C-alpha cells in the first residue's frame, strides 16, 4: 500500500475547487512527486492526460503544444479535465508556451486544470516569476520527515538520523553497499548531472561536485570560504562557491547557512555552516558501516546536528522564518530562528549528559533576551523534536 503524503490531500482540495490555478509541484528528486500525483488522480477519478518531458528528444514548444492539443480533444465532452506535465522545466521556454496555451484556454472557457511537476526549483521559479504571475499555486514536496518514514516503514529515530528521508532507499538499509550505490547512482548523480549541470551554465563542474562532497563531509560545521578554496584545490573564488552553494540548495542537496546578524551585509559575508538537506547525503560519504551511534559517537553527533538542521530548513523553507547560526570566539549557537522580533535559539545535544548553554548566554548578552530550546540531553527528546513542525513554536513566542 502506498503511503499518502499530507500534501496529496491539499492538491486534491485545490483540484476540486471551481477556481482555476496552475498547480506547481516542485522539490528534490525521489521525494514522491509523481507518486503523489498518481494517487491524487486515482482518488479524484477525473479524466486526465499525463505526459513527461524527461526525454532527451523533447526540447521545444512544438511537443508541448501537441500534448496540450491532445488534452483539448480529450476534454471536449468533460466538465473537468486534468493535464499533468512532469519535468516541465526541460522544455525550452516552457513558461512562455504554458502562459500562451493557458490564457487561450481561459479565454475560451476550456475545462482543463493544469498540474506541473519539476525537480529543478530554480528553473521552475524563474519561469513563474517571468511569465506566470497570478496564475499558479505551489505545492512543495520536501524530503520525507521522520514522522513519514516511521509511518511508512516503521523506522525509529536512530534509523532516520543515520539513513535520512529517501523513501526509495528504505528497503536497502540492511544492505549497506546496495544502499550506498542507490543513493549515489539514483539520487545524487542524476540531481547534479541533470538538474544542475544540464540546466545551468556551470563553468567549473568539477568544483561544484567537489564542493558538494566536501560540504556533506563537513555538514553541521562552520567552514570559511578561504579554507574551502584551500581544501578544494581548485581555481575559483568565494563568489563562485556561494553561487554553487545556492544551486545545490535549490536542488535539495546542500545548504550554506549564514551567520545571524541584524546587518544583511554582514550576514551575506559570513562563513557558511554546511547543512546537508538529507542525512543520507552525509552517511553515504562515510567509510563507517553498520551502527554509527555506538561505534563512532563523534560522527553521530554531527549526524544529529545535520538532521536537526535539515528538519528546520526543510520545514521552514516556505515560512517567513530565517534559519541561521551564530558564533563569536568560543561561543556558538547551533541554530537561530528569527521572524519579525521573535528570536529562538536552538541547541542540539546528541548525548544524555547534563547540558549547559554558554553560547546562548553570550548571544543574549550581545542581542538581548531570546527564547531558548534545548533538544536532546535534558531538553526536548530528539524524537519529539523530529515529530513536530518547528513553525508551531512561533505560535507561542508571538502571542
């Protein structure tokens, strides 16, 4: 039985409404976008046409117009019809063509509702802002959460932290080498080679690949751009690295978190704190196999912080919350969440020993009183933290 994600019900609700908006489903590869649409189409039992643009022979608007014309013919005697276009960003000038056809359908009152799927978030966003303003709604397909992996596969919190939220890899965790090959060959490589290198102008593809590997290895740690350039041993500059990090983030792979500062200029110039957006991307870089928690507590600690960072970033990407870190001298705060005047400092502890928070004390001394959350140790249990939507914390902070 297929697990039904919560955003499936949101899509069903929208497609059942008489109002017409283009529904855009975007997110990283292997997070269930196509499966979600399949489930929705089955539940709605609405006449539909599904077409995928993930074909090397498809490059122009002619193909798109032909598919759309097929949908028009099929919908002629229907009160409601759904056209689904998968990986639409791979069609050259897709947004202009979609706008022209959509507006013509609206003008002639054709009963076609449109669902677009795409794994290249940057290209999808570019098309939306350039051509489709006022015509669309977005359904985000994020990496799977602990709650979803637990419900679908029975995982406990330790399994989730070590192996991350890729549902397609869940059945392979008992075979480490098969799991590793699947993550590299079916998830990482297609995302880099197809969603970034083929769709963006990248002057130094080897640098981007090496940055991704290094960033996952250092996930949960703060690394200066100058140190990065030395480690990468590649001709480049900090502007190039920042741009490549931006691309990796929008592909759902790796985020370079900025340092908290009231000054936007200082924030942008800070050293990044790497957060792999799925801990599978960290574990796959490690030579350690088997149970990492007991064998390598140092690696486990970084995995826990990476998993917490990914949980915050994935949940809050569409919310008006900034997720940053803070460090000054020997004092550090793992994560600083801010919205308007509300600031929440989050500390992550992987062990059970008594925990002190000198970093938050130094932060308060510099910026004033803040809200605090300790996760792990003697604070909120890790399981409870990963089961919650962190945005709900701000409901109590801003009352």
